[in-house]
């Protein structure tokens, strides 16, 4: 079967949209529908993962498309690895939702699954988009269902508050992003990321402006701010702890990994393709180095004194965004490899941590650190999975986080822009972060709890947590294949703009003459 | 033969998951399975040592193709000798554990962690490149922290576990940075490639110096050298076999091994060697001084480990024997320290007390334990012909030819060593018993390892002299023997006077003399390192942490305002640049 890579994302979205609509129809049929919805969405996600893997292996003809044509989508290795990561997180969250909401009053879990699939569709399209307008539409498709998911506990004021905060801040990010897009359109008269790059450095603009730099930089700023808010990079991070704490914890798992990770794909396309010209690159290299240091330091230090597990995880998510940005700042193939690899690992580590915490919080009724005391004796899988994912987030071998941090720090040392200081700050930060990761482990296993009654671990949670832990340990012991994929993604990226860039640019100029 | 080099660390690691599985069926079966696994490891270790001929062999499997990082085993004299030594000692300690841990809760956790700990340490020793070494280095660190906190019902044990974890991380960061710098500059971390690149362009004098200092800090963290030693005395809260393992076979040796392994790098720069010597000598004197006043039997041994490791560092820094003296002392220290801990553990199980002031007169009731402890203390003080005499006097002899100050300091520290060794021996085994009941000798499964170690301490030097793995060629000059015998004699003399014949006078002297009281107090507190670190945490880290979370006021308006302000700030910065 042949599928044009230009249209591949549409097939993918189409299948999932079918799943989502079926689930919506199901929701009118009655009580048992939530299990069918769970089965359907899980099957849908699993199918989508298989679909992407087959496409990446070339079963449907051409593996990658040529986004320099006016295609809406860039079907390349970046999209594949991000797509699989997002679908995996959605699958993990989907497995737990029935159990998590089982005793929350006033919720309809079937609707939750429909929203989950819808937001996943938006996320996937965002990852694949190579056109600024497509990107914006996908951005909104991803965001709007996620507001509802955040406020899904209708009767819980904290959940509602989180939804409102998330909505307002996210609307701000959309606005800023849209403004950036409009400025780019003003400059170049084009919306396709891979074509804009050829228009930018020549100053050939539709409006006839010769000096594109000030407006271009303004647009760049807006892109940084818009993406920064979703990425939870300091100084755009203030909403994160409240939103993650208030939202249903399994939704925090989704927001902090799928939504956030997926935002990196368009961000990297915009930075490394659209703004890759030498006029801009020096500016954003330093900008991202600074953002990275701020995010790491603030996230990790603020987490030290927190009393709530979800808030600690929220701050950890801010800190981890800082690590990922190291690769963006360092650039080059190694830097991008590190970023991609760390996003992949981060997706499983952080979602595993949130999901395990979700199970415990649901059972003990509080996310306070003290209420986690002695959990290790009351239940088996969740504290184990939480421990594994926290140690992985802290970067301990032999777990997955160690390798991606290793690549990231190495990329900073090898970077041409002399970022050794960034690597050293990052390593010190990594050390500080151990303190609060281990603190949670200490509360679970070492401290004496008030109660010793055993907790119920439902199968959905167990399956999800064991799957995530297996990925964390497996990647840690044998990271080879995943690093290969990440390198492949980085390579496809770099060659596009470095080796062929000049020739294409020349051809374009000749053509437009 | 090369398969043995892979198996020796794979066997204990692979047997880890079987421990809890067998534990579900049979408790006894699980314990003996652990003993069997470690016996097999020891057997492989001896096989490896016996079949090793000479030179250096590497064997590798590609692991991370991108960075050309293979899983690699390096088979050379040092690694094989240490692997055989570690696996042998670990076997004895696991065997001893069967008796010591009888009736404890959570033994599946205990044996799985022990096997992982030993496996990781063997992997560290056999590793052929720095990345692999770091990988196992971290696993060793995690296992030790969990083992120290094994009795998590005790708050002190939990604190000690966390402390070991956090303090050794300081060293780990430095090691990690060193690994990254090496990799970034040379694109490889293979030992041989590093050594051949030393001095040439991307790895010039300054880089070597930097890497060397970072490696040294890493080694100091693991090997508990001043000022990163604070975790070791507290680590005594763990079960005694764990202490024996940490002090004799695994954890603390990792740091010394790192410096021995990277000796060509250290010897490239004389500054580095001087630094190593200074670190070693400082820790040697500090550890010995603290051990003299400590009242906890296990803490005395812990401080003595800091001191003995200091001697190893100093001997590497003196630098005449390519680290062979340190290797010898590492094995010698491992043997007599393991013996001391196992005997101390036997005392603790029998009496339930670790305070030397509460014990006494155990010589008659615990005969075998007494013999074990006696031999350990004799070897530690360096009484000929036990193994400690050979290792220490060889160090002093080699130091005499190149660094006389170091040699004299090491010889003088023997006085302190003898004092704390015999003080512990006298207080615990001589005098009148202060215990309410007569303690009983420990079970056979604990006595067998102790007696094996007594034999090892006595004849171990013969084995070490005749093995072909690392040719030691010990030469000890008569002056050294004279010096150390004088040191031992004066040490024993002081102890005998102070704690046996004139106890009353000593006590009144200690009670009246203000400087002595103050000195004792400071030494008991470990010279205030703990306080200093506590101060750093509460005055710097905590305020920083509090400030960081101020920004999240939780008010939407404030958040939006701050966010707008940041966007404007970035625009402003950009505008500044454009104009």
C-alpha cells in the first residue's frame, strides 16, 4: 500500500478522529460504555503507533517527504519520534483513566476518552505541521480539549481554578504566537516554514522592506514567548505549579509530557529551520542558554522546599525543560540528538511519575508529602514505579534519564559556541535535583505512616506503570536504538538546512528573478 | 579466560532478580542461593587470576554505536587481582550475613542489594573505559545508600543513608564532568587511548590538570577523604556485614582504584601528585586522631578506614611505584578491616552494644571473636609478620627515597594507629565485664569467615608476594622497620599506661585539663565538618529555594503581569542589540 508522505498525517488524524467520534456516540449508550471507550482509545493509540512505525520503516513507500514543497506537513524522523512519544503517553494515561475517575462524582469517563483522543489528534498535527497556519490551528486543536481535561473534576474548585488559569495563560500564548506568525507573513508573504527560510536572509519581502532584522527579531521574540509558555520555561512558568496541582493528576501527566514535549517539535522547526540563518542564530543561542539556566535553577531550587508531591513534580518538569533547552542552545547534531532523546525519555519518566503519584493520591486523598509516608509497605507497584521514574529523572544509571542527560551535557561541552559553563551549571543542578527526588522516595519507603492498610492497585494502573517502568529500565540498559532514532531525526534536520541550504537558496533566487 | 572477565560481574548482577523469587518459596533457600552466587563469583575470580598470564587484554561489545562506547572488560594484572580479592572477600561477608541477619525482616531486599553492590563493584574494576566505570560507580553509590539505610525503622539509619547518598554525589559530579571533558576532547574514554593522548594537542597540560583534579575529587567522595569524608562514620548505622563490605571490599576502594587506574594521568603532572599526597596525608592524620577518641566501636573502625585510605592516597602521590604500593595496601587493609568488622559484628550481635565504654572482658566468653579482633588490630598496627606490616612498611620505605616528609608522617601515624587499635582491643576484650549477662559466642556460620580471614591476614602476604598478576617486589629497608617497631612499641606503651595500669590517673588528667577536654570534644564532633555543611545548607540553599518559589504567587493577575513583563524585557534586550 502506498501512502503519500504529504498526506500521511491526515490518515493518522483521520483514524483517530474516527475513534474519537465513535467514543462520543458511545457516551449516549449507557454505563458500560467507559470500558469500551478505554478499549477503543487504547486500540486507536496502539494502531497509530504501529502506523507511524510502519511508515518510518518505509512500508508505505517514501519514508520522508520533502517539506520544501508547499506541503502542510513535514513527515520526517522528528515527527515520528515525537509522534510515538505522544501516543505512548496518551496510551498510558488512557489505561488509567477509568480507575482514576471511578469514584469522582459528576464525571463521565467516556467523554474523557473522547477529549483525550481529540487533544492527541491536535498534538500529532502540531508535531507534523510545516506550515505556520497549520501549526496554529493544530495548536488550538491541542489546547482547547486540554482546558476541559484540566477542569474535568467539575465539583472540585482546585480543578476549576487550574482550568481557568491554564486557559488564560494559554490564550496569551496563542495570541503571542499568532502575532509572531503575522509578523513573519508581513515580512515574507509566506507561511510555509521551509520556504520562509529561503526568503528571510535576502530581505526580499512582499512589503518591500529592505531591513528585515528588527521585525524578524520581534517575531522571534513572540515565538519564543509563545512556545516558552507551553514548554514551561522560566520566565513563562508561573502557571505550571498551580495548573498541575489543581488538574486531575493523570491530566497533569498528559499536560507535562505530551503537550509540552510536542511543543518542542514546532519550536525546533521554527528555530532550526525558519530562523536558522546566520543573522538570527547567534541571538537565540544565547537566549536559549539563558532560558535553560533559569529554568533549571529555578525549577530545581523551588522544588526543594515544596510540601506537595504534585508541585514537586511540576517544578521538576520546569527543571527538565531547562535540560532539554541545553540541546537547543548547543545546537548541532549532537545537541539536537540530546534534546530529542531527552524529550523521549522525559515523556516516559515524567508521565510514569505523575501516574504513580495519581494512584497514591487517589487512595490517600492528599498530595501532601507526609501523606505519602509508609506507602511502600501498603502497595507494591506504584511506589516502585515512582521511585524508578524519580531516579531516572535525577539521571541515575542504569535508567534512561542518565543517557539523555549525558548526551545533552556532552553536547554543551562540544558546542562551537563554548557552552561548557552551561554544562557545569546543569550538572550542579542535576545534583541539587536529587535532593527532592530522593525526598519523595524517602517519604514512601523510609518514613513511618499512620496507616498500614493495603491499598487497591487496579489493573489499568498496574499495566500502565509496569509498561512505563519497563521502558525506563530497558532504555537505560540498552539505549542504542533510541539514540539512533534521535540522531536520525537530528541528522534529517541538520542536512536540510546546512548542506542543501545554499543550493536551494540560490535556486530560489534565480527562480524568483 | 576472557569469558571469566565478563562472567565475574555478570553472575552476581544476573542473580539479583532470582533472590526475591526464591525468597517467596523458601527463606533458607534464598540465603544459600546468595551464598552460592557469591561463591561462584569468587571461584570465577580465582579462575581468572589463575589463568591470567601477563599483559593487557581488552574485550568489547558495541553498546552505544554513536559515541563508539563499547561495554568493555579490561584484563590486566591490577584489575584481575582486585577482582579476585573483592569476590573472595564478598563471598566471606555474604556467608557471614547468613548468621548475622538471622531473623531480620526484609532479607530479600538485603541479599539482592548486596549482590548488585558486589556485581557493580566488580564491573567497575573490570571496566575498560571511563563511561562504563562511571555507570557502575553510580550503581555502587545507590546500593550503598540503600544498604546503609537498611534498618529504616531507625531515624539515624535513614539519615545516614541519605547522607552517604548526598555527600558522595559531590564527588560523582566532579567525576561526571571529568568524563565529559575527556569524551568531548578525545571522543573516547578508553583508558589506553586517554594515556596515549596525554600531553598532545586536545589534551594538553591544562586539560590534564583539570581532569586530574576532577577525578581526584571524585575519588575523594567515594573513598571518604577529607573534606568529603562525613558520610563514612555515619554509615555505621547499617548492618555490620554491610559496613565490612563498604570498608573492605567495595565502595571505598572504588576511589583508590580510580586513582591507581588513572595513574599515568596523575603522574603526568607533579602538581597533581602533590595534591594527591596532601589529600592523603590530611585524611590519614584526621582519621587517626578522631579514631583515638571515639567511643563507638564501629566509628573507631570507620575513622581508621579514612586514615588507612589516606595512606593509600599518600603512597600514590609519592609516586615511585606506579600505584603498586597502594594496591598492596588496599588488599591488606581490606583483609584486616573486614576481619575487624566481622569480629565487631560478632561482638554486637552477642552483646547488643557498640559503645566501648559499656563493653569489657569479652576475651574469655568469646574466644574466637577475640582471636579475630586481636589479629585484625595487630595487622592494622603493622606488627610483623602480618600483612599490615608488609604493606605499610613498604609504603614508608618507598616514600623515604622520594618524599621524606610523607614517609615520616606515615610512620608517625602508626603511633596513633596503634593507640586506637589497642585501645579498642583493651576496652572491649580486657578488663572487667560491665554487661549484665555473660555473652555467648556467635554461630559457626559467622566464625568460619572470621577464622578464614585470620588465616588470610597471617599468610596473605606470602600469596601476594608469589602471585604473578602484579609483581610487587617488596623491598623494606631496615630503617623503616626500626621506625615502625618503635612506633608500635610506643603506641602499645601509651595504651597500656592510659587504659590498663593507670586508668584513674588518665581519667583525672582528661577531666582537669581544659585544652585536652576541648580537643576531645572537637574530635568527637569530627572537627565540625558536619556543622559547617549544615550551616551552608540552612544559610545558602534554603533561602535560595524559598526565593525561587516566591514568583509563583498563584494570582493569575500577577502571573500575567510577570509574563508580559518578561516578554517586554526580551523585546527590550533584542531592541538594544539591534540599535
